[in-house]
C-alpha cells in the first residue's frame, strides 16, 4: 500500500504585506513574521485555508511552499500566484502554453512555438513580479512595526529606504505587464486573423483595428480595454513611468499603514497609493507645491486626501495580472491552437540518470 505523503507547509502572501503561516499543525498563524503573530486560527482543511482567511478580508495573492533548500537559498522559491476568483489560473495557463510549445516545435510551426515560448516566459515573469512586490510590502511593514507604537502611527504617511525598493518593484511590474499586454495583442491579431498588417504593439493594433470594431468579440474587448479601459490605465502607468517621471519622483510618494479590523482589535496593513479614485496618478490629479511651509502643508493634506481614496499598488498589480492571464487564455481557447504534453522515452535520455530529492 502506497504511503500518502504529508501535505506541504505553505506561507500565504496576503494584502498589505501580511502573511499566513500554515505548517499543518493544529493552528495557522496570521502574522507579520515568525516573531510577530497577530492571531491564530484552528487549522482548516487544506483546501479551505484560502476561503477562511478571505473571510477576514485578506484574500490570498499567492502561496510560497518553503523547503529546506529555499530557506538555505540554494533553490528558487516555490511560488504560485493566485487568482482572485479562479484558483491558480496563472499556473494552469503556463502549463497550457508549455504544451502548445511542445506540439508546435514537433510540427515545425515556428511562429506558434516562438509565441508560446514568449507567453510562457511572460507568465513566469508576472508571477515573479507579484512575488517581489509582495515581499517589498512585507519589508516595509516590518520596518514600520519595528520598535514603534503601531496604533499611534497608523494612518500617518510613512517612507523609508524599503519604500524605494517597493517603487522599483512597481516599475518592474509595469514594464513587464506592458510587454505582456503587447504579446496578447500580437497573439490575438495573428491567431484570430484580425488583419494582414504586422502587429506586435498596442499602438499598431489601435491603428489597424479601428475600422473593424464590432467584427470580433476578443478584438473588440481589446479595443475598448485599450481605449479608456483597464489596458489604457496600464499604458498610462507604464508611459508615465517611462516618459514623465519615476514613481518615487512624482512630487510625493509616501505609503500609509492602515488599520485592518480583526475581531475587536486592529492590525497594520501597508497601503501604497498608485491611482486615485479618479484613476489618475497623483501628479496628474493634484498640483504639488512646496514653495513655503504653508504651501507644503497644503500639498501634504491634498496628497493625504488623495491617498485615502486611492487604489493600492499591490492589489492593482494582482488584479491586472489576473486580467492579463484571463485575456491570454481566452485568445488561446478562441484560436483553437492545440498543445501536447511532452513525453520522455529511453531514446531521449543521454547518459546515466541521476535522481535528486526535490
């Protein structure tokens, strides 16, 4: 009789830099780190942990499965990004494009193999960018919490050296997400046969598709998302960073630590403002003026008001990543492009086989 292996421990990345540690013992721990635990919960069934933590307003952004080797730094983190509604959709899509690549290479379809390889890579990068940004949030929150009375500081503007690293992670996300966007445009244009012109960028798609709006559902969706929708906002972020000013150099860019209600108590949760309630970056929405003390105070007040109604950067990146993955999946499915699970036979093995424990 085969012995069933134990379920692996995991570390859930939650909004605001928080973590949930599930070591498959009698309790799971909502924490900042292993020496700062905010609450413990009787361990649910393995598949119910995500819904349990979501019930306290902390959905799972992704999951780490730590091992001895990852903790020692000799193996890459075993990390999967989660979808707000569709489980581990990014992992599923990555596997689907890996299979497309396998079959396309075997059949000699060079464009499809190249497209699949790039899709696979951008899906990997999307997961890494979320992981890095989430870890930056955690480092800022740990720094904020260190030797401080958190209750007195909650709600104040906050900045330290770790916030600069967080901003760098936003830059990396925006760059790769915009390239991911262009890959989806190229895939839709070619696989769905939207036109004869070469299209690999969103700008050329908008130029050549404008006379075809209403003819193809996914083409139309791309058009409207790029003309005032969520893809347009992504383009605004990427273009603003690239052509106007870096995130940290846009007048003001301070984080806040907000109170997250947990039962009768509160716990800190980092918020880095990205877009205001009007969908604009701060310097596009509010004029910053630091000419004297009075004007500086007024600017800070305007910024604070804007920040209080703003969208958080990590939650924005999580949402947009999921939208990109879902759109890519629908392009793949609508195109009918096929994949094949790779198989390895004795003929594929060169030299002796060495098995290592993972």
